[in-house]
C-alpha cells in the first residue's frame, strides 16, 4: 500500500467526499510545511524517522501520546503533536 493510499484510508475517502471540511494528512502536512518546520521532506519521512508503524486510522489514535510528542519536539520546531497539528490546520485554513 502506498503512503497516499494509506492517507486516503486513514482519512476515510467517503468522509472526505461527503464532508468538504475534512482535510487529509498529506494536504495538511505537505512538503512545504514539513520542510519549513522539520528536517523531514514529508510526513511519511517524519513517521518513518520515528519508527512509527501506521497502517490505519486506529494506529494514529493509538500512538503513545508522550512518545509521539517527544518525536515531534525532537524533529520539528513544535513542542508537541497538538501544536504541530494546530499550526498545519491554521496554515491550510489561511491558504483556503
């Protein structure tokens, strides 16, 4: 399964089609955002660098919060996952 296919599955393709307000992770964490805020060129690379095995939406929900926050703090200019997600959401909303 390609990363793009995984992202579509994680976001639930039907919900994306039904709800135009749902934004996929590949759109939120695009190459420009990741390059600006981390040493990684993509969200996929960011996950791989932390050895996070993600294959379903449930996998993301079940990531150990403290471990993922430490990875975010170490690899990006954000203190934690919520800050990174909020910044990506704000950046996307500003572009929309």
